[in-house]
C-alpha cells in the first residue's frame, strides 16, 4: 500500500558493549594503506575519512562487523601490499595493549597455493600472543578462484588450532557487488562480528542466536545505485559462485575440510555459518573456535589474578618443610574466584584448582598451579528416531 515507511536505526548514540570479549581487530591486505586505529561504529569510521568510495573493502567489512554486533570495539588497519609474514597483527596487539580477543585478516592478495603456509604463520603469531598472556583467535580469508574450490587443502591436516579459514561470501547483496571489481573479499567482517557477539563458550553456528542475514538491504548508494538483496540472504563462496550451485555432497566436502561459509537450514529462515572449525585435527581439544576462546578467557582472568602476586613472599611450614597451607589456600582462592565467575556466566561447566604444597619454592622460586576446566558442550547433531506404530507402549 502507499504510505510513509519508517525504518528504525540503531547505534547513533555510540553506546558500547560491556565487558571485553567483543574487542576485535580487522586487517585488510590489498587495499590503500590505512594506519591502525580504533572505532566503535561505522559512523566513526566515516568521520575519520574512510568511506565506501575511498576504502570500499575496509568500509564493507567494518560495516558487516557492526551490523552483526553493534556497540563492539574494533581496531582496524589496511595494508596495500603484504610481505606474507603478517607482522601487522603483532604491532596491532601492542597498539591495543593486548586487549584484542579476535583478529580477522581479509587477504585478497595471497593465492590458495600459499594458504597452508599463511595459516601456519598466523598460528605462530597466535602462539606468540599466548606466550604474552594475551591469547586471541584468528580468522583468515585468502584469494580464491573457481578452479580452487575442488582442490582446497584439508585444514584438519594442519596444526593451527588458533586459526579458522573463511571461504564464504555474500552472493547477491553489497558483498557480491563489490566482488565484481574486487574478487575474494569474503564475508569475514560478518564472521568476526559473530565471534565477538558470541560468549566465549558459544558456537558461532548457533542457529537460535546467529542469523547472519540483515533486516533490510544496504542503501543503494553503496551499490552503484542498484537495489540489491539483503546481505548474506544469498550465500556464495569467495570465487563468486553461489551456495545454491553446489550439491549437498560438495558442500559436505567443504565442511569436512574445515572451512567456514554460510548455509541454509530446512524450515528455518535466514543464513547461518556451517560450523566453527579451526585449522587443526578433529581429535584436538581445540578443533572449534569456542574451545580456544574459553581457555583464552580463563588465561586472561587467571593472569589478572596472579600477576600482582609475582615476587610476593611464599611462606614455608617450619615443621613439614612444605608450603604453608594458608599461603597455598589464598592463591587457590584467587583462581577459584576467577573461574567461579566464568562458571556463573555459563562459560564453563566446572573447574578444579590445585597447588601441590610439596614444591621447592625456596630453591626454584617457582610455583606450579594446575587448572582443569570442564567446557560447555555444543549440540552439533541431534538424532531423532521416528517411526509408525500400532500403539504407544
């Protein structure tokens, strides 16, 4: 019917989310160089002078990040040419004083032939961040052409438990429009938004929480004056093909190789990520992003609790020669407090903290604390047995 239609906007007040698990970073390789900075909305990005005209891919990925998770905090940078070592991630970590929880690397320069090498280098950087007590997950997308899809390497043969690879891309919206001139831009901004939106124990493929489709299309001024589909309503891959062009078996093969892309679920409207794989073996404790994020959150929390105790006195029981029970209990209580917070938030199912009193702190000045976490499970498959019967027993 004719009339005036109002569409309520959000994010104009610049309110930010509580907590820190949403803090993210995006680095684009292959576009005009932009120095590392931080924003809390697309409007802030444009105020800095980076628009859909001047930096189309950066603007798009930032827009997608905030579309999925409004109010989050995003560090960003654009690099015209990459040396293949991704040193920018380490510099960004220093710039952000270690607060970044997840990185997205949108790299439409590096070909698939170098994918395994790139993933290995990124995982090495993630391990360096772990050693600095500032662990972070990394999602990566690279340049893919049509001939690459059938021969993509199996990510589960790699040993990169901190890195995930995105091959999904919008198939009929703004992303598809940009991909006409800049192929392989992927939907990594939206995936980063999904990670930052999820609690650390939650899968980014949770159907009830993570519909990736926008409520309405992007302004046609951003798509050459053309009215396009809602973003990610039609899903594709980074080579420009559409998910609808593949058989279930072909998509199953891509899933089994550990890649991330958008799918549809029968009977449910929307688009959802196929899973939350990392580039490591299926029998690893860290096969999924949420496993790594959970333990990373525990590392940060325990580090915050124990760091003030560095170089503090540790008393010895004069009768037994063992560590003083009161001192041990006090340190265990500090760890208990942090892990109890995680359990109350639903981030872990349980935990145990133990410090053996039989440690030679006088000679080694070293104390070993053992933490055991019981993670939260994820319902990846639900099997329903159904049949006809003459009567119910």
